[in-house]
C-alpha cells in the first residue's frame, strides 16, 4: 500500500480525524504524493522513507500490538485491503 492510497482514503473519510488506518501489508513511500496530512497508520511493515514522511507530517506509525491497546474493540479503525486477485 502506498502513501497515495492512504492520503486518498483520509480525504474520503473527512481527513481521517481520529481514525487509524490498518493495513495488513507494507506501507511504501510514494514520491508523487507531495503533501501529506497527519495520518495514524497501523501496518505490518513500513519502509524507512514512508515512516519518516508519516511522522514528519504529524502522524503515527503503529504496530498491531499497539493498535490492540489503543482500540481493543476496533472502534475508529478503518481496514484497507489490497487488490483482489481475479
């Protein structure tokens, strides 16, 4: 999942206020995404550049263990899935 997809989802859901975007996969940097709003992202892995950009924008990079402590019921968590196989 790229930062572009996260930014699009945040715009779709009112800038992602108080939402945590959960991704079962790797978050990668996307150079085409120029501006990035603060995002709270939970993923299995982050590339170094993606983590640096999320933190620099005022967001958080979380592990699933941290997510379970913050939102044990899943309230305020939006699960993003990858592309489906055809």
